[in-house]
C-alpha cells in the first residue's frame, strides 16, 4: 500500500465510528470473526482497545490483519484503522 493510498484511507476513516472494541481477553476467535465480517461488509473499520488489553494497540491490530487479511492503515492512541478490500470492492484507492 502506498503512502498516498494510506492517506486517502486515513481521511475516509476520520468520520467513522468504532466498530470493534477489544477488551481484557485480547484477540479471541470471536473478535477475529467479528473483524472478518466487518471488513467484508465495510472494507474500512476502526477498532478500539481498552486499557485492560494485555498487548499494545499496534500488536493487536497486526495480529488481527495477519489472521483475517488486510492492512493496518493507522494507529493513534487506543484506536486503529484496518482495511481489506472486499470481494466486490466499494472503495477505489488512488494509484
């Protein structure tokens, strides 16, 4: 993913609400299933890690995208933005 595409997705995600909240149990099978379904439906999602999560936010986001596919677009504070193109993509990335 190029920096131009990443900037485009960051701008889109600016107005998005948090779709997935990760708690003290960290990344579980249920979290992975929800992330997979949300990415397929929306392509771009925002997740939030509570203070009780045992790992840093970047590690959690990386673990999710390595399991379900996609890219970590941005990590700021306790939130991360994830992107994965759907089978029928709606978001058209700049070249």
